[in-house]
């Protein structure tokens, strides 16, 4: 009986963690889009707020013993911190200049680009069926972009840069975690302050700091509240992802990601009245099919490799 109660409590805890991640992951996309559309808050300044709040949040977490920081040499994380800045800034610029549907679908191109980077520069090999899933993913993104009535060339440039930098960042994060023997939270603990310092130097060259449209400009109370809320939610996204990875299986994490993908797309069309043509709908379905197929094949191959290791004498 006690074990049954414990199992129910554990499942309830995981369900609550997944629900929190669902809410904050979707909320951050819609809230940032709302801030860009209705307040015109500068992009890099918003990213800087996110980094500062994340840094402060992680400092509080380590004081509460949620994780133990590990001493690392900042020089080893310079490139990672720089790519962290790039991926968040370009991803937010993509969100600012594209419809939520195009923004969300463009992010799906991260998987094919990571495979190309790992194949060309890290000499990794992937099975034919994994490689074939890249066709529907790419085709779907092209279909959606081509038939998007709000197509924005600059938005697509930012989306492409976002995908490239995000892919590099994800590859480097994996390599650095392995090299330095740290988890994602320990890495982010150093990254966030370093990335904040980098943006602090760069922001004045690209965006106003004081006066109208600047981070310290005459913003309304509601605008400042939304920006602060956006920073807190961005931190909660990072924290909940870390918790989910540590407390669930890769299958749960990946399938939950697809669920968020669909809800975010749907919400974008409902909240921001983004038009959706039949061809765009086909593009979305095509990309979603490719992502699901990729996840299925990748997880089954990982399971097969684990089974071989267990069976090996």
C-alpha cells in the first residue's frame, strides 16, 4: 500500500513538473511576441534581462542547495557564452519578425543542421533511416515559408542564423558537459553572467540605452512588468527543462516536446490571428511527421545500443 501511495505521489510530481514546463514554454513564446508587437521593447535588451534574471535565479538556487556549482575556468566557456548570446538573440529576432508558425517551424531545422555539423566536423555517422527523416522536416519548413502570406525576408535571415547558432550551441554544450564533467545547470551558472556581460557591452552599439525605445527609457509600468515576467518565465523554462531531463525518460521529454510544438503553433494562429493556408498546414504536418519519425528511430537505436551493452559479457 505504501509503495502504491509513493508511486501515485511520484507520478503526480512528474505530471506537475511537465505541466509547469508546458505552461512556461508556451507562455514565453506568446509573452515575448506580445512584448514585441504591443510595446516594441528592444530585442537584445530583452535578452539581457533574461540572462540577468537567469543568473540571479541560479545564484538563489545554489544557495538553496538545489544544485552544487562546480569551479570552472571562464576562459573555457567564452565561445559557449558567445554562442548562447547569439542563439537567444537570433531566435528572439526570428520571433519578432516572423509569424509564430514560421518561427516555430524554423526551429525544427535545428535537428538536420546538428546532424550535418556532427557528420562534417565530429565524424559521427547516422543510419539511413535517421537521414531520411530530414527530408520531410526540411520539405515541411520550405512549404510553410513559401506559402506564408506574412513572409518576411529579414525574418527568414534571422531564423536561418538562429538555427545555425542554436545548432552549434547545442553541439558545444554536449561537448563541454562531457569535457568538464558538469550538468547543464552548473554550466548555465557560469554562462548566464558571462553572456550578460557580453550583451552589456554590445547593446549600446545596436540599441538605444536611454530615452525613447531604450532599456532605461520611459516605459509604462505594464511594459516593465511584462519584461520582468518574461525574464522570470525564461528562467523557469531552463529550470523545468533541467528537472524534466533528470526525472523522466528521453521518450517522455521528446514526446512532450512535440505536444508543446503543436500547442504553440495552434496558439499562435488563435492569439495573433496569423493566417494559415492549406499548403502551410501540409507543411506543418510534413515537418511534424519528420520530427516524430526522427524521435522514434533515434530512441529505438539508443535503446538497442543500451541492450547490447547490457548483454556484453
